[in-house]
C-alpha cells in the first residue's frame, strides 16, 4: 500500500463525516467518493507510487536543502531563529478551481486600493456611513500625516497579500488581508525551488505555472512606480534588519529582484528627496519597497523613538518625490473591523458585488457586533490591531469587550480544508491548511500570483509547516503566470551598491572567517598533542603552552580536562574567542548581507552545523579532531565563495578583514608560544604545533629541510615575503585591499598605519628577534605587542573612515505647554 | 482686539548639529472670528528646505530642514491677528448633552467628522477616572452649555495650577492623583472626561494675552503658549461650531485668545517638533512668547 493511497482511504472513514452524511470538511487531495481530486488525478501515476520510505527520504532532503540555502524564520518576541519548515507534498489546484479564485482576488485587491484612496482623500465611505469612522480613526494604521489634501496617490497598493481558507463546500473564504508589507513571496519562491528538486518526477509531470514571471513583473512594476525614467529608477528594499522574523524572505526578495537591501540608517533625506548613502556619495532613491511597518518609518512625523526609519520620509512621500510600496497609509486595511463593511464598500466604490467573501466577522463597535461578542462563545476574538487571537477566560474577555468594545472583533472559526502532511517517518497525516495569496498591480489591473504560500496548521492552529502551492495549467501552451510579455529577470543586472553598513558586515565576515580558521587549526594542533601527551612529559608541557594560546583569546574554559575545554572551543558560541563564537559571528554577518552573497555560503554553514552535531553527539575524544576538521572544511568553503565574487569594494573589504585578522591571530599565537624558552624538547613540539596551526609545516620542511628552530619559524611566519601565511605578506595584502576601497587616497589614516607597521616589520631581522634575554625573547615580544596595538588602531581607523554613518537621529528637546 | 504676537524658540547644543528636520505649528488659523493680518516665520540658520502645508485638522504647518552646521537654532514667528468674541446659538447650547454625541447624530452633515474627536487619542486615552470625574457634570438631560461650563469650573476648582507637578510625560493618572497640573494637563483631562461619554471635543494650542499686575510694566517674553479645549456644538447653523473653554482660567475663550492649531491632543499640534543628527550630549530649549496689543 502506498502512502498517499493509504491516506485517501483514511480520509473517507465514517468518523470524519457527520451523521447526515454531508462531509464536515474538504480534503485537498481526496474527493467525497474516496478517489483523488481532479488535479491529483493528473499526477496519480507518480504520486501514488510514493511509499512512506520515499516520503521520509524526501522529507530529509527538504530539511537538508533548506539548511544549505540557509532558510530560516525568526520567531517573534525574541524566541530565536528556527529553520524554515516545508512539507514536501504541495497543495495542488487545477485551472478551473484557480480561475474563479483569481477573479475574486483581483477584485479584492482593486477594492482595497479604492478603499485606501477614499480614506486618505474624500472619505465618502465615512461621510455616507458605509464604514463607521471609528473603525478607521481608532486603528493605528491610519496615518493622519498622510490624510491631507497635499498627498495624492491614485494607486497606493502595489502588492497585496490575502490569507484564504476553504470551507467544506469547497468555496474559498478570505481570512484577512496583508497590505502594509506582505511577507512570504520569497518563501514561496524558495519552497518551489526545493520541492522541484526533491520531487523532480512529480514536478515534471505537473505542468504547473512557474513563479519566475511574477517576479519579473514585480520588478518592472516597482521600477515604473517611481514615475521617472524606468531604466534609471533606483529601487531599494527597506528592511527591518537581520533580526527580523522574515529576514530571509526580505533578503531573498531583494536579491531575486536585484534591488539593494537597505536599513533606515542607510537612507537620508536631502533637498526634499530620499538618498542612499553609498560609500563616498549619495544616490537618489525613487522607490522604497518597505518591509518596515509604517509607524516605524519616520521618527519626525510617526514614531519618534524609531531607529528603523528615515527622518523626513513622510514629507518626501507627500511631495510625491519618492514612492513607498505599499503606501505608508495602507496598514489601516489590515484592520479586521473593516471586513464586515467590505461588501457595502465594494458596491459603493466599484459598483459591484464582492466576489470573495470574508470569514464572518463582528466588530464590537457596532450594536450587533457587540451583542455577538458578548453572546457567542464560539467566536475567535482578537483586537483590531493584532492578528493573534486572544486566549483568555470567557469572563476576562467579556470584561475587556465591555470596557472598550470598538477594540475587538469576533470571527467565526474558519472551516479550513485538510491536506496530507508528511511526518518525520514518512507517515502521512491529515492537517488543516490555509493559503496566502499575492496580487500585483500590473498594467492597470491586479494580477494574482498563480501559486502562493500554504501553511499547515497544528491542533492549536499554530503554523507547523509551509507548503508549496501548485496551480496546474489548463493547456501546456498557457504562459506561466498568464504573463507572456514580461522580460525574464536574468537579462537584468543590479548595479553595485555598497552602503557603509554593508561594508562593515563584509569586513566582519572576513575577520570571522579567518578567526574561525585560526581557532580551528589551533584546536586541531591541540587535539593532536592531547592524543599523544602523557602526564609530566615534554608533550604534556607543549600541550599546556598551546592551550595557553587558546586561552589567550578565549579565556580559561570550563573544566580542567583538555577535552572539555576543546569541546567548548568547538561548540560554545557564547564563549568569546572560540571557534564556535567566530562561526556564529560569520553567520550573523552573512545574514546581514544575505542579498549580496552567493547562496553557496549557506552550504558552508550546513557543513559547519553537521560537523558541530557530530561533536555534540559523540562522546569519543577522537571525534573532536574529526569534528574540528570538518568544521574547517566548512570554513574553507567560504573561501571558494569569496574567490568567485566580483572584484569590487565588497570583495576588497572582505579580504581586508581577512588579512587584518590573519595578522592579529598570528601575532597572538606567536606571543603566547614563542616568546619564552622552555627547553629544547618542549620548544620543538610547540613550534611544530605552531606550524600546524598556521598551515605552514609543509612550507617549512621545503624551505629549511632541517629541524624546526625558533629562527626558522620566526623567519617563515613573520618576515617571509612569499609565504601567504606570514605577517609581512598579510600586511602587504591588507595595504593593497585598503587601496581598493572608495575613500582611500593612499594617505588615509588606515593606510598610513599599515604602511608604518610594514616598515617596522621590514626593518627588523630574524637574529634580533630570536635573541635571548634570560628565558625570554624580549625583542620578539616587543615587536608582537606593537603589531597587536597597531592592528587594533588600524581596525578602529578603518571603521571610522569607511563604515561610519554619522550620529543616530534623536528628537528635539520638549517643552510642556504650561500656559499663563 | 488686534494682537501682535512674537514667539521665539531657541535650541542650544553643546556640539555641532549637522542636520535638523522639523515640523512647525506656529501660524495662527484663519477662522470666522479670527483674521491673520500678517505672519512671518524665520529660522536661523536659514533652512535649505522649507515648505508650508495644511494638515489633517486644517492647521497650517511648515516642514523644514537645516543642513548648515549649527549649535543654535532659532525659530521665530511674528504674527498680527484680529480676534473677536465668539457668538454661539443659544438654542444649541440648550440641547440636552446626550444629543451632542456625534455617533448618534448622523442626521447632521458634519457629525461624521466630529466622531474622530469623540474617540480616545494617544495622550487622551480611555480613562475610567476621567470618565467618572466628568460624569458629575453630566446629569441626564442637562443642557450642553451648562454641562460643559460645569466641567470647566470643577477642573479649575479641584486642580491646582502647579508648574512643578508636571512633565512632558505626565499622564492622566498623574494629574488625577496629584490634583495638580498645567494648562496642557487640564485640557487633556477635560477631553478625556468629555470623550468618555461619547462627546466630541478638541485640543487647542494658542496664546492668551495676559494683563500685567497693577502698577507693573508689561514684561516682553513673559507670556507662554497656552492650551484650552473646544466642545462640538451639534446642529449649529452652517455646521462646525465649537464652544471654546479654558479650564485653566475658568472662562470661555474670547477675544484675548489667539487660536493657532487644534487636534486630538497636544501630540497632533506641538508648536515645534523635530529630529537632530548630532554628537552633542546635551541640548537646551528656551521659549519666549509675547502677546501685545497691536
């Protein structure tokens, strides 16, 4: 018995139907007769062949692909980042089913746009009593700063999102609208990418609408929306930053569309326009696709405490000199209190009946709504400005509604359709699904994305997984998305934009990559010593010295055993100075510039995660070395990503970060290991470990043939001009990469500091450095201390010259109106 | 009466400000009983960008941006205004206050606009204490004029005028607990109480001409911005008539009151608000206002 056939048989068990025999819910795959529904019939030859075993494998593939692409979802309220979840079995709709839904979605988007124009203009909906003014005036999404005659935007909604559920009769119902900054378009595209890879036969069989043309259309719509010359239009995606819930989605949309992902601090108002601060100059911005809620976008006229916005943005919008998508006033449309009034608004504004009904909703501010909220215990109650339902005892809820009825709505729990969902073992469960759809204003009308993002809901109706949405074509000749005329995206290339914040993240990405590499190589050297060392031998003493080098950067670790300590170096991301901390830093930096990096970089993190799991799961000591080795492979694969980058500023700044960090790590390592004499036997082992940790053993053997001596090691690692692992080499390269940054003149402070340091290194010689004073090598210690201090000054100078964006905005001091 | 207004706001910083953006509500409104004969706004340094506009409540505003580095910003507004006493329809003042709830007067063409001013706002939130305080002035069937005057009298009687009792962040809770405040607090308290009963009223920002104590010279700059309230009068001829009451001084606002701007609460109409970009650690603010017979 195959998995989906088995599912089909279970769906029509008698307990799922009510006694009258009418179905209590719609199943997306199985019809009431127990047979597959029409769209699945087309896929039956492949789909029905899948066993639980196949599905379990596919499920694991999905997890791995998503991890390789670094797809994550940050849970709200600081509950951390979790991997994005995707169920491999898509939600499949056929052309007939979609056609009727599509008309309803297009009309709904047109209606919402018209409502918005009316509310910020003539307000006939309010004046004529179609919508109670309270609904609008008490909602935080109504932006009074735009409710002025001076602000005219005939089409403030460019992209809408609507959540849908399907009732037992098969009809779709709108659950709510997302109009400020609808998220999920990027996740939808990623889901498609993954499902097409893990179920290639099914995907080929399906003849479904591909998503690409929707993105191309979206790109051209955004470029045209600025009103100026399309070819020159500068569009940016305004993000809430890497800590946002949908950071992946934001970065994916930005990089797919080819627009830079920016944050509020990267933008500035000058001369009545918005500008992007790029390294060294300002560039005018015509269109802002925002992922920041309106109230946070302008500390001058909206929330004064916002750090995410652009001071003066509202004024520029009113003057029509920048287009914000969606319009800053569009949040008011997300109020569920509007839902009961949409049918009347549709007749009033469009002179049509509303095609796509909303879930039955009562607003507490109306007589009948208040009565329903107080009398009906079956309603799902929420406030007008928060989509999360209130889960409160009935009495408390009643008190709240009585105190401020206009703040609450009650909605009938939506009947949702059910769909197969694959569990970890490959077993197929039946779960409710909802569907987020998108519509784009294109060529004078709204075009829904032919597809979407489905959510699988758990028993408490929280989202447990997403699903791809396949809409099948009526005929193979149908153009994808019904858009034959749109240019594919690949013909367009995004111009280079480097804002100082991005340069800073890139610099740190480079620094963390080399820091992680140094820490891992040192750990490998230490594990090798630890495996051989017997107590109170030279090997044991050498191990102590090498661990001293670890502790110099990471502080003393937990426990005294080398094994516990080294395990912590590999795994404890919160212990500053460890490999794990550097890897976490790499990841954070990479996430902040996700739109600028090849997706391959996330493969590297996939390798790193699996290596860390190996260390975590295995109690065996030898797995430490193995784990460290695999982590090193992960870090080194970032090299490959960097190597194939364009040779622009971004690349130079990463490389500058790497050179600076390499020099720093080397100086720390030598300072901890070679400045004190400990006896020939110990010193030899320490020097061997140093060569291992600096990946220079082979070079040393080739160059010096004989024994490892302090002089040969110092010569090779500090002064050799040809060894890419030497301090001198790193400084020359650092100078070179600094000169590749905009703003460098050859005589800027960071360049001068590096040049001085290089001179200092070049003027010394090996004999002086290894000269002995007592048990110490004072000249070597002095040089290394100078190197460390000068590199730290250089890092500060680089930050000041290349990354600073000036002070943060803050409000004028306030005065109380005290009056006479 | 004709008044010459002089309003100067000076911000001083201990380090250079490189960019300063602001929104001003300093131009007196043109109203049936108030004519603006002359108005001049000047900023030092001179802003590179300055543009007038009319806001959602019909107030005249100015947006500005100063990019000349400065350690002192001076905003100066000089106006000449002619104000008359306001005349209201006695029949409207005599209606029972319950008939002045805009949500229940959809028969009146301007009622839908007044609804916005019967709802809570950021600084005039729904407040049970303010609601029950105002209830004492709202006996069933009491004429609207009488009820609103009574609430004004009671606030004047029950609350002490005390500049030390209040800060920018004073809330209705603070004012009710301390039984003290300044004009802005009294206006907000009146609005919270009034709106809690479904009635519409708005916050007014402006100036009151003061008379120097007997035997003393007028001191230029000793006046201040003032705040009072306006109560919506339903069904007045032509619609849109408001009764202006000053709970701080326990009197209706007459020809000595110059109206600058009105809104839901102070937050809609501060005379000056802005954002600065600076490394400065401290800043100070000085406001000088003078209202002299013109």
